[in-house]
């Protein structure tokens, strides 16, 4: 998939998913999130990640940019290889003078169901089979959907850690599955974070994505 948007002006600006294999989809990304260059060619990812890092941390210095760029290049590769249509990072100040990270991704998968209602019902039933999931059927302005909340321990690969060793992290994830209204696809919006001290606020505020629409923007 390809994504077209103004990378650093995501708040209020439609992000359009452009892929001939997927029906038209656009959305307004959460405020404060910056799109990773998942559409960059593999050979250009490091330089694209360097530019991304400088825009993400405009008040940083060369040491911060040079040390962070490989991390974001690796993250971009992971997301690109996963076939995600869009991926963004949010870095926000915490109450202790530090920063917390959130990731926001969008993907689309094919669905075998004839209607969006059938797809939403089947998704809810499937997700509820895992006792670790908090799955709920919801109704959005764009149609039926299913939200799914999980808290899990994940392993972070050595290539993505500052120590060069694998690390275990407790992470929270919110996903919203939205079937396309007239096409056999499901859009998947995902927010992940390891900042579990802020998990309660995030869990009860699912308004981050301001608009989702199927079709052309104008």
C-alpha cells in the first residue's frame, strides 16, 4: 500500500490510502502523531528515518538524531514488512520531564463476508475466544465496528533496543476493526504503547482518530 499526506501536519489533514488492490479509505490521524516513512524504498529508509527523527525531535541535537535514526529505521522496516498502509509515532512529555511513545498504525485485510454487519459479528466472536481480549461491538458514523483491548508482554528484538539485547515489555493495545461498507475488506486501526502508567487514560478515550471514511475525500 501507499500513503499520501503531509507527514508533519497530520492533525486535521486527511490521510489517503492509495492502493489499487484496496477500496478507497481515508482518515484523520491523531493530533501529535508523525508518520513514519513506510513507503520509502529499502535503500532510502535510513536517510528517511534520519529526516523523520529531526522532525520528531526539532529541539534535539546531532547526538540524539544520530542515535535515534537507526531505531526508527528499524521500526519503519518492521512496519513496512508487515504490509501496513500507514504508521505513525507520537512522542509526548510525561509528568517527570521524560517522554512516552505511542504508535498508531492502519492496515486493511480481505474479508470473506458479504456485508459489514456479518463481518463485524464474525470478528467479535473470533476475538472473544481469547480470554485476554476485551472485545466489544460498537457502531461508528461510518458503520459497524469492533473494538479490542489487550495488555500483553512482548519481546523487543535486539536491533531495536539501546542495549543491543532483547527486552521484555508490558504493552497495551487498542484496535478498532471497521468493515468496509460495500467491499470485502476490513480496516484495522491500532494504537500501541508501553507507557502503562498512561494506559487508563488512553483506554477510556477512543476518540483519537477524528474521522474515518470509505470513498474519496472530496
